[in-house]
C-alpha cells in the first residue's frame, strides 16, 4: 500500500472515531500514533515531544486561559444581568426593546468575554423567561438569544481567532482588528431585523409596561446607567484598546483583562474564595481540554505530513483544475458541514492546517480567509439541527419553548450571517482596512 493511501485511511479513521463520540484529543492522538507506528515504526514518534514542546512555547496561546478566566469571572460578576435590566428599561418604550437590549448586551459580552456557551446560557436564563412573560414570540426570543450569544465567535477577543492565528501563522492582533468591522456589521444586521419584525408584528414584540419604566426612573436612573455600562466599557477599552493601539500584545492584553474582570467582580460584591475557586477550576478544565487537543493535533499533523497527505491533497486539487473561487467555496462548505458534527476547536486543528497551504497557493490573503472561516464556524453554531448554541439554549429554556421554535427563530439570523459573509467576500477591505490603517 502507498503512503498516500495510509494518509486517507488516517483521515477517515479519525473522522469515524470522532463521530462515534470518542474524546477529540485522544481520537486525534491515538489514531495518528496507531497508524503512524504501523507504517513507520514507533521510533518515528521520537520527533513528537519536540513538536509538543514547540506548541507549549507559543506565547500567543497563553492568551487562551487568560481570556477564558476573564469570561468566566465576568459571568460570575452579575454584570450581564445588570446591563440587560438597564438596557431593557432604557429601550422600554420601543416595540422589540427587550430583544434589542439582548443583542446589545450580546455585543458587549462578546467584546469582553468571547465565551459562547457561557453567554448563550446566561442570556437564556436571564432574558428568555422575561421575554415570554411579556408576550414575545417564542421564535423571535429564541433566535435573538442564540444569535446574540454566538457573537463571541467573531467579535474580538475571540478564542477561535486566537487559535486560527496560531494555526494559520497570522498575527492575532491583526485578526482581532480585521474581525471588528464584520462583527459590528453582523450585529447591525441583527438589530435592523428586530426593528423590522417589531414594526411588522408589534403584538409579538411588545414594549415594557409603564409601571416598570416609572419605577426605573425613580431609583437613580443615571447612577444605574453609569454603573451598568461604564465598568464593562472600561474593560473592553483596556483589552481591545491596548491591542489596537500597539501598547500590548494579545497575550498581555488578556492578562490585563483577567485582572480587570476580577476587580470588576469585586466592585459588584461577588468576589469570594468560592467564586475564585470555581472560576479557576473551570478555567483549568477548559484550558486543559484545548491543550490536550493541541497535543493530539501535533501527532496528527506529524503523521499526516509524513504519509504525504498534504502532497496528495495539493495534487488532487491541482489535477481537478478547480478555479480559486470554486476551491474557496468548496472549502467553506466543507468547514460549514463539519461544524454540524464537531466543535470549532477540532475543525481549527484538523481542517485548517490542511487547507492553509492551498489558500496560499491560490493567492488568498490569509487574514481575510481567517475572518471568513471564523464567520463560517459561527454560522455552524446556529444551523439546525446540530448547532451547538441551539442545544445550549434548549438546555435552559422553559418547557413551553419547543425545539422547533428555536429552529424557526434562528433562520432569519442565519440569512443575515450568510449575507454578511458574502459582503465580506466581495468587499475584502471590510476586513483588511483597519489592520492596514493601524499597522502603518
């Protein structure tokens, strides 16, 4: 059997084991070592510790645990609940005001945490019962929460952007800058859709009651607004502002964010030894998961290249006479479909390293490609029937919210995402302008 055939067997075996539900890190590493030792002998993996050590020395990846810590600490601070309550009452006179508030809070949380699962669950627990109680459409309420909660995939600081930068050898700071305008465009699309829905169907997106608004105005409204928004804004400014101004690297900014989130939680009276232990424990668990997948990905990459898998793929693409445009959209379709079944971390470490040399061969700008991949992965988070964010919301939704309500609610937001992705494809300057301007 040829080496190329073994490369195909390796890839197929890993996908099979993943779909059977085995842990990703051990599926990647275990199958790769099994196939590699069978073909080349176990001594071949003397090179593996050097690869793992090289990964552990990557200073950019240190931002991952720091941003995870920052996001989890903010979740404990109660600031999301406070922002949501304040914004809801500020927009209370508007039809759809609560839905608009959910999206704006989703934007702010995305820019200060970047942890999708935690954001969707938090927003679902805080806002979904209130929206239903006020008479909001179940599908609108569900769609708003899952789409706003998933903005952390594209709005920096985003864990997926950090991992993509590491794999594609693109500066993470540039990815953060490149993602800012697309993320805000997507958010604007969500807001405009809610306004249009509320205008066409006002009975399904009612305003707040007069009693609620009067109670809010009578209890120090200006002070409440300042407390609810000033502190999160300062955190976002400290993290993203320091990166964009060139004062700090993403890793250093993540450290600033972790300390600032801890201080913010303390100002809300929510910092305790119990909270600190919970945040540190969850951060350790999530970080260990990411880095174990990195170890498995290192074994896969080493074996796949030794079996000449990359050469086989390049040869297949070259001989198929695919145009650059056809290759690009086929790649995006493959990533989108993979996102139904496996997490963005696995996609980043399995598919992206294989596709990156091909994107380079066809002359695509890797910064622009990285942002499009991130938006693509965000779409797969929301796509029925397997989108992860849909499952997160269903897990905390009241019993009267059926799965079909969530599916129906998310479809308009998926259309907005598709339109935004096409806009970025046809106008690359939306991604490239800000990094080029700030890097001058």
